[in-house]
C-alpha cells in the first residue's frame, strides 16, 4: 500500500509511506530552489513518479475545507481516482501537529503531568495555540484570534524590519543578541506590559471582532496593522529612526523575542506540567526552546519537523499504527 502524505501551503511537501515505512520525503523548495515554496508539490510527484493508492492531505485553509485552497496550493486533478483523507471538524490542522509530535516522541515519553503545545501562525478555523493533556490525550485548551497569534507576531515583525516573511524569521535571533544591557532595561517595562495584555486578550472572545477571520476577511491585514503600530511605538520610545541599521533592528528583535518567550512561559506555567511536548512553527525558535528546557522540571521534546512540512505525518499517524523512522534522511536527490 503506497500512501502519499501531502502538506499544502507554505513549505509544501510530499512524503511516501509504503507498507508503514517512510520511503522518501521532500519539501517542494528542495527541488524548486525557492525558499518556503508554497506551490502544490507537483515537482515532487514528477520527480518521484509516484502513483499512490491513498493520499493524506493537510492544509491551513481557515474554513477547514480542502477545496477552498487556491489552485496554486491544491491541484486535485493530479490525484484523480485516488482516495483522499483530509482534515475534518474532528481533526484540525493543530491536531495533526499534535499527532505527528506524539509519533516522534514515542511510547517512552512520560505522560503523567504532561502536556503537548501546538503554536503556529494559524490553522484551520483560525486556531493558533492548542494544549493537550498527554495523560488523557484530550484537547484541554484552544485559542483563536489572529491578534494573539505568536506565529503572526513573529511573521509580521519580520516584515516590519523589511525582511521576507516565512524566510527571514530566524534572523531576529541573530539581531537580538546585539542589544545592550541598558536597552534591555529600558524595554523591560514595555515587554511586561505587552505580555500582560497578551495573556488577558488570549482569554477574551474574539468572535465578531475585526480579528476574527470568520467575521472579517481583513483580519490578517488588521493584525498586521496592529503589530506594525505596536512596533512603531517601541521604535519611537527607544528613539530609533533607521530600522535598516543592525543596532536598531536588534532592539526591535529583542522586544519581539522577549514578548514571545514571556507569553509561552506564562502559558506553560498556567498548566504546571512536569513534561512538555512541542510542535508548530513557533518551536523552530531555538532560544525559546532553551528557555522552555530550563523552565520545565522534567522532559522537553520538540518535534524536529515542527513546521507544516511534516504535518501530514500526524494525519497519517492518527489513522494508522506508525513508528517514526530513526533518521530524518528521507530519500535522495540529484545535485
């Protein structure tokens, strides 16, 4: 049985699982040489010449409906006659992140007083943060509202500094280490205030607001404007004029990173776990992961394919017995 696992959207990918074993896996960008390529992974299908028996397809359409993805992202004609398993009201984008991380962590990962965190830009129906109890394997908290999305916070901060979203986010960590102690001390009250406000808004309903994607199609644009306004205020407070300079970018990057760390640590603290399992694009942030490693008393496990490219594994694992491979070297390509 050949099962094709497809992740649609940014960092689109295709993985082949045959008779329960991973045979190969490719992000589209590895063949197109376009970073974070979001095209339907047709290049991968043509490169491998695969004819699957079934396809497991994940996506991030805010409506939760696969067919609502644009033709750039989803080309169903290439899977004509193939049985397709995709997301449903009972299996959201975040649920597949969770199941993929669970498969990676394996049966030896402790489950007593343990939670799983999924944090990204947004998933189907606009969720951006989900918490699962590993003892019961149940979802225990889920937060919606683009204005409290930590993934969008980092994404739009990258754009604010004149860099490319979905490509240059990692550069903020390179910049933020260049801040001085005096700059950090000046920023701390602003950071504390932002984290406090974030936590308050996290628990406030956004339904019917301008940040609700079901209510306002401009929700993403509204959040972008809000983040730009916030960061502009910080730039003015710190008397930054040229945001192309390394030192000034460092100040903004430090503020953005500190808010991210503060919010995530407050969320973890509120659940008081001994062990934490993490997935979602936000956990590519290695400094955040180090803060969590120091904060969590027991084990911390971060799914290495934390972004969407390994998401379809979670959909497959939720429906099948699946043992994660010992290596992430999935397939070969001609260079």
